[in-house]
C-alpha cells in the first residue's frame, strides 16, 4: 500500500488547493507570520501582563479554530475558486485529505496564529501548555471538518459515504439582475441580502448576546462612564459593513448606473445605522436591568454613535473597498474592520471622562 501522504510536491492536490488560499508563492504565510511577530513584539515589549488560566487558552484555541474552519469551509467563493479542480479526474480520498489539510493550515496559520501571538505575549506559558493549545487548535479544525462532512453527507455522489464533492459549492449565478431603485427598494434589497445569509444573522445575534453581558464587564470601572464605550464595541458588525467588497457584481451595478451612488450610500448608511441601533437598544435594556440609570441622553448618544459609525463604515466601503481577497473569511477578518470601532472607542472614552 502506498503511503497516505506521499509525493505532496508541486503538482499535487494539496498544493493546488493551498496556492488558491495562500497565493501562488504562498506569500500569505510570510505576511501572517510577520503580523504575528509584530503583534507579539509590540504587546510583549509594552510590558503588559495578565494572568490567564490554561483552560481559557485551551478553550479559545479549540473553539476559535473550529469556528474559523467552519466559516472557510462554508464560504460562498469556494465554488469559483475550485470549480476547475473538481472538474478534473481526482482520487477521492486524496482530495478529501488535501482539502481538509489545506483549509486547516489556512485557518491555523492566518487566523489562530494571530490569537496565539496575543496570548503568548500577555502571559507566561510552559512548553506543555503551548503544545496542548496547538493540538487543540488542530483538533478544532478536524472536528469542524468532520461536522461539515456529516452535515453535507447526502450532497455528494450517491453510494459514496466519504465523497469529496460534498466540499464543492457551485458558484452563484452571475446572470442575476440586481434592481436598485428608490430608497425603499434599496433597503428592502439589503434586508433580503442579509437575511438570506445565515452567517450575517449569526453575527448579529452574537452581538446581541454580547450586548446583554457588556454591562457586567464595563460597569466594573469606577470613576468612568463606560456606557458609550459599549456602543463602540457593538459597531463591529463586520458582515453588514462589507456588502460591496464581498459582491463585486453589486458594486459594479451601483457604480455604473447614474445617480445610484448617493441613493445607495444613503440607504446603505441608514440600514447599518438601524442595525447598530438595535444592538445598542439591547445593550441599553441590559444596562437598565443590571445597573439602572438610563435616561433620554443615553438613548440619544446611542443614536448618534449608530449613525456616526454607519457613516464611517459606508465611507470606507465606498472609497476603500477590500480587494484581492480569496474567501469571505479574509473579508471578515481584514484589519479595516477595526478602524471604525477604534475611532468610536476613543470617542466613547473621551465622552466617559
């Protein structure tokens, strides 16, 4: 019997998949490792240390890696990236292994490694703890892949329990006409666009959950009004702020049609502001239930933060859309996502002081 991982050279399935994710010369690996080194050096050099329980490190390693792996496997761009690969003859077992290994490597190197750099800089860890965290991160990727396979078992070729075609998602039709008209029509389009994507809904639901617990964390600071800082944290709803970046067809339609820029950006900003305000409303209700003292001025502040963060998000998306990404996960974790929350966080801290 031939070894399972033999001859993984330049022309193997693993290399073909990995180059789609990391670049033709695997340049994303060096960029990610450089980012990890910069982050580790900056945090470690600042001398800031906290005591972190090994259980927190282990849980983060497993859950974070599993979540990212699930996102990348379910990316809607996978069909376009790997359509040609699945059209060619391939060995079913090698394709399954190569696909999982390539996506797992992408998750660990470009996403989990950044989290590890932060954890390792903030606290002291032994070799056994570091090794266990890495193994749990790998287990999270494998577990997520196994769950994906189980959830899509009936999608492949009939009669094959372990079929590589379960990873293939046909690319969305490029012939769909996007009707973008009056303001109400744009808002309705955006609502349907977001509600049709479960990842967008899950992200918003997650922020609602965070909003419920934020008063417990932010209320611990004495002598500082931390309520506005919560509004800034809740503005990090990445998926709704990258609709043009993740849909080049929509962006092209908006930019080409006369008069659509102002109408679309206005409706888009209003849509983001409404979503932000719903999250802030949950936060205000939770704060009132836990700590009390919410007044009209706080509601007005929430509305101002929702509109300001929405305006900045639309400006960045219109003037500086994200290019050169491979899968949706690259968009969701792009460094641009932190610009608006950081600005709003500084504003919230200034107001609180």
